[in-house]
């Protein structure tokens, strides 16, 4: 129920005004203070028209505001504060959530259009880092949000499986590696070669040339190079898959950079034909001075392709294959220049859909304030983080609820959910510090706190043998409690929260909302004996049930599971 819209209608029909309902609606505010009612209307807008002070206008107009959903109004300073008819609104909101069930919050902003979402996209032969975790969970949540508002997301894992680093890796393997070692411990072993390569190359720069040469061989289809690359890639994918399974994230495509290696020449030809290419110190570039950007490096002097060349081919392929209405790239903030260049080159090539390309950047995860980086081997292995989180969750369950039946499973849901939630509750552009102990707390602004509120609600419903199907159409939900009304108003905000998360591509809007909803619910729970047998029992249970529906929907969007007991 759109309360602001309802109040705007009341205002519109109660007084003479040139403002439209929508204009009035946009002026309405939600008072910060409980005593100021449910919705406030600032009367400043009329000051000029009526040549009166807003305080006086509020006093004059307040008595005229009349409508079914208004219980009473108060003029406070320049504001008219609306106190709504709780009985009527309670009834309307609970009915709405009941009828919608898990569809509550769905919006028809999209009409089935495709949105491609480039997400996760780790680099082969390196461990998946916390940065890739961010891309994976943010991308997955944005895809879920897109679904909720009517689009068809396509999750694409643009694997980093092509580029000079594979030349370096082959050199490293040939110099210091062994087959058994790689088979036994693929990623950590391959990472060793990569780290060692960089250490040695500082002393002996000719190694860099060797690395470039091997990548050139790979691009030219050399068999030995190809077989090593293919093997490294398959071993890496197996390890990544374990992590995706833990996170519960699936992809529609794993077409990575290598997939585009045979699609680049066509792009380069097209650039050439349009006269966009220039030779600069032996390298082939597209000048982007007009965009105030550095030139895009399309081909190195040895002819090897580059990251952006592959991204150009990728963007065109995606448009041809999916005819997207939006093409999103969930990639760290540090690559924003790259995506500006990509967009600019596509625009120069005359693709009007370049405007639909949107880089969704995010900040760094730090540890003790320091950036995590693979190259120096200073890496937090994501799988270890997840496993530690699960252990911590199990420890807490053992303390709080030792008799819980499926402890291991719940610990998995809570541990993994905690890591995902922690990542998503921060505005995605913020850098944040990762401290596992804090992340897996059952109290505070954490995923387990939200999961726990939901599990507690379920335990109430179980005790009451509550059967949602038994609630007849036309049931009266009479709830005379201020705390209950606060929870209700919060539940009612869910659709607008989903819309705002979509508009900003910002899952944190949902995570923060779930925290606030859980807090409201816990307040209600602390204040009210929900299971007391009286004439409001059904209404209270209906509220608790509606709360579980909204929390579960929100957590599902974030990719966090919701155990019904923990
Ligand atoms: N593999 C890259 C990295 O880890 C991210 C790829 C992002 N996607 C893209 N189409 N460029 O830095």
C-alpha cells in the first residue's frame, strides 16, 4: 500500500491546489520522531501562492484534511502531521502481503528485457580473492533484484583466462614446476610460479620477454602452449566451482576472455575500416583525447591483443547474442578507467547501445586497513574464509542451541550467509575491513542477526501451529499496538526498497532494510506477548508470518539462506 500516495490524494482532494497528486506525493516526508505522526506535509510550497507564513498555512489547512485513512492531523510549525487510521492500514497491508506471498515486492519496471551481468570473473591459475567474492555476491544480488523488478538477468562469468600472464605462468611452470605438484594442489602451486616469476623478473628482466613470447605462441595456436593453458584452466575451474557451490551462485555463461580470441580480428578490422586506429611507438591505439581519456591500447607492438581488445569483442558479441537492454559489469573501482575507455571506443564505432553499458564499481576489502593483493602472495583464500565462517557459526550454535537437529547444515547457511551479508550491507563503493569474528556475530548489524530474527518468528509460528492457509479471505486483522504498527509500516516499505535497490544497483539498500526490519521486530517481540490467547492472537501471528515472508524474500535476493531454526 503506497501510504504517501494515499495521503497525497487526501491532500489533493481536501484543498484547492494547482499541484498534482504526484507533486504533492514527492513533497511528503516520513517524520523521524514517532510523536510526529506517520507522514508529514511541509507547507512551504504554498507560502508564495497564499502570501502567508508556512506556520499559519499549516494551522489553516490542517482542519480541512479529511479522508478515510486519516485518523487525525496536527499542525506543528510549518508541517501538517498525519496520523493514519491504524485499523484500516493494518488490514490493507496484511491482506496485501498475504495475497502476494513471496511475490510481495515484485514490480513491473522491466518487461522481460535481458540484462547481461558480467560478474565474478576470476583469473585462472590464481586463487579467487575477496575482490572476486565481492563481484560474485554483488552481481548475484543485482541479478536477483533485476528479476524481482521484471527483467531477465544473464549471469556471465567472464573468466580471466587469456593474456600475458599465461605466458608468464607457462614460463614459471617450465622452469620451476612439476606435473604432480600441480595435480596435487593446482591453484596454490600455479600461484607459486606466478609469484616466483615476478620475484625473478625483478632481477632478470629478460624473463618478461620470455613470458610475452609464450603468450604470443598461445595466441598463435602453438600446441604445447595451448595444452598447458587448457590444463591450468580446467584445474582452476574445478576449484572455483567448489566455491560457487558453497555460495549457491550459478552462471548462465562461462565465456571468458579466451572465448573472444578469434573474435578480435574482426573488431580490429572494423576499427581500421572506420579510420579509428593509430600507430603510436609501434603499438596500435585508439585516440580518446576527445573524451579526456588515455588512448585505448588495442594491439601491442608484438601484435598481442589486450584486455580492452577482448572487451570490445565481448561487448559486441553480447549485444548480438542477448540483445540486452542494459549491460552491466560488476568489477572493482580500480577498473573504472578501463570501462570508460570501452564505452568511448564503442561510441566512436557508432554503436548507439554503448550508452546501455554500465560499470558497477565496488570498493576494496581490506584487512587491518591494508589492501589484499595476489601478486605478492598476500592473499586470503576465499574458501578458507568460508570454512572458518562455518566453523564459527557451528561454535555459536553449539553454545546457544546444542540440540538443534541439522546443526551442520544450519552452520553452513549461517556461516556462508554471514560472509555474503557482510559484503552486501556496505554501500558497494565503500572500502571495508574484514574481521571474521565480527561478521559471524548473532548480534549487531550482521546476517546471522537477521536470520535469527526470522528463525525466532518461525519458532513462534510453530508453537502456535499457525497455518497461513487457514486464514480466510476477509479475516479481520485487528492489532492495537504501536510496536506492531511500526513493524507493519516497515513491512509496507519493501516494494519501494526493492525499487530503490534496483535504481541504484545497490544491494546494501535491501541489507540495511532487513537489519532495520529485524530490529523493529525484536522490539515488538520484547514488548508483546505474541502467543497470549486473546482476540488479537490471529492478527499478531499474521504479522509475524508476514515478517517471515518479507525477510525471506529479502535474504533470497541477497543470496543468503534463511534457516527456520537456528
Ligand atoms: N578478470 C578480471 C579481473 O579479475 C575482471 C574481468 C571483468 N570483466 C570484464 N569484462 N572486463 O580483474
